[in-house]
């Protein structure tokens, strides 16, 4: 059996510029971090006497004899990409539900490919895993999503990702002093709205408005350098919250699909209770709200959002990794 562990992510600025409609004309850029919440993918070779060739355990359990009959699209296409047509069982376990804005499908794609490479006894770079996972979802499955999640899941840690016009991606770690990172972490609060949404649908609408809103996306991209400077210098970390707020207003102006009356009400309650700024993570429409709040005001914000579940989290530094390896090589 092989088990991979791949982090979810939160992004601070630049979302939307990782879509082909944007970076095909000018470079996109995102700053994000992996967090200590994970998806685990277990891959086990079955014996030849198994009743079915493939057993896929996800929100349903599939028993199939042919790859092309597998319903889970990422599993099906990953097996094709890897040229693996042997009896296999694939299972997944996650700390956070899918479709909540933390990059779950991309983390799963990265983690599955990582486990399948390990099954074949091969070590590959984080860049290779991210590139393959993004091609699987964007080029093969034709999902209207960006590349940032695949790279954040693969690399973990705090990075600036630059998406170049020819399709390549540059990865630059953000340097910081431990006490600065800890101070920023201590100001961040994450709340689950319990609203699930389809990022593909929201980003389809956003893609259609990319040209019309290119200047807005450009302003969001320009915030990346500002966030990076706060991490690097440690000066005036409260500006972090104000930047989040400006970024949220910019993001909302792209399309009405990004927020809703319910989400706006949650946001306004948090701001009135003392939050300096925040944003809805992911494409929008639901999922998690992230707020930057001074520690002395966090109890007030928690009371204002008492109907929402607060998820404690920390930044993580490892990216995708194999946590268990016990397998005869193929």
C-alpha cells in the first residue's frame, strides 16, 4: 500500500490571474500557502483473484473491470496518464469537505499522481506533479479552473507562483522570520460557511469577463508584491488585513457569482466586530471565509459569527509527500 498526504491551501492575492484567459496575454501571479489540513490518497495493488479489477472508494464505491468505465474522472484519467492497467484499489480521506474553496480537487489530483508514481517506484519533482495534475484537470477534463491550486498543493509552504504566457510556472519561496509568520498566523481566523459550490461554474462566468475586468485582475495581481513585503519585512502587519479587504472588494466586482447576500452578511458582521479585512477563499460562492483580526478582538468576531464553524489552522511547509510505503514495485 502507498499513502500520500497533500495539503489544502489558502491564497491571499492574485486569484484569477492563473487562468489561461489572463496569463496567455500577460503573466499572472498568486501568493498562497499550504495549510495543515490534508487529503490522503491510499493506493493498493490487488491480487489477481479480486472479483473486480478496480475498486474506487470516494463518495461512492465503484467496482469496475475497465479503466474507461471508472466514474471518478480524476482517477480514470490519472490511470490513463500513468499507463497503469493493473488490479488496484484507490481510497481517499480528507480533513475538509470538497467544494469548499481550499483546492480539494487539485490536491487530490496531485496526491493521486504522487501515489501512483510511488507505486511504480519512481520519484518525480514537485513541479512535475503540479504540471501533470493541472494538465489532467484543465486540458484533459476541460475544467475552467486555474493552475494555482495544483502548484500550492504540490509545493506547500508560502510561495509566489508566476504563470507565464508560454505556459510555464515559476515558483519563488517567500522569505520571512519565524516570528513574523507566527504573528500573521495568530491574526488569521477561518470560518466555514457550510455553503458548497462548483468552482468550475463560477470560473466559467469569470473567464467570460476576463477581458472586461483585466484591469481589476491586474490590481489584484499587484497586491502579491505588497503581501510579500509584509511577510519579508514584518512591518505594519495590520496592513495585511486592509489588503485582504481591498482584494475582496476587487474580487466581488468581477461577477455577482462570487458572493451572495448571506456571505456579505457574514462578512459585514465580522468587520463590525473588529476584523480588519477578509476574503472568501477559492472561486467564490461559498466555502471558507478568512479574516485578519487582532487577537484582542477575536473573541468578538467569534461571537459575531457564532453560527459558523471556526477551523483552527497553521501554515505547513512540506507540500505533497508519501507518508506510507509498503509495495512491491510494478
